[in-house]
């Protein structure tokens, strides 16, 4: 289960994955939607969540950690 390279622990949720990526930035930074989604897809390529769902989680989580969001998905 969680013993494969780059696979999250079994108990990790998509929300946990999003928060993990967001917390790699410093407080006050602007979080790139495009970069955050790319990092999540790179770390967990088999994740069955749409980009729209990830955007929602990013937009919900980033302000709680003092970060703004750059809506750069289609750039």
C-alpha cells in the first residue's frame, strides 16, 4: 500500500496532500494553482481527483496558512 516509492500513506487524504504541498511554501507567498496541481500529480500520479476538485481544495486551504492563490492553471 504505502510502501511503494512516491505513494502516500494509506491514511492520507487528498486534502492532506494539498496541504503538504502548500506548506512547502513560506507564509505570505503566492501559491500557484498550476504548480500545486503539478506537484500533487507528480507525487501521486494515480490520484482519481479532477483538477477542478484540486483547485477547490487549494483555494480552501491556502488562506488558512496565510497564502494567496495565483489562478494560473491555463497559462
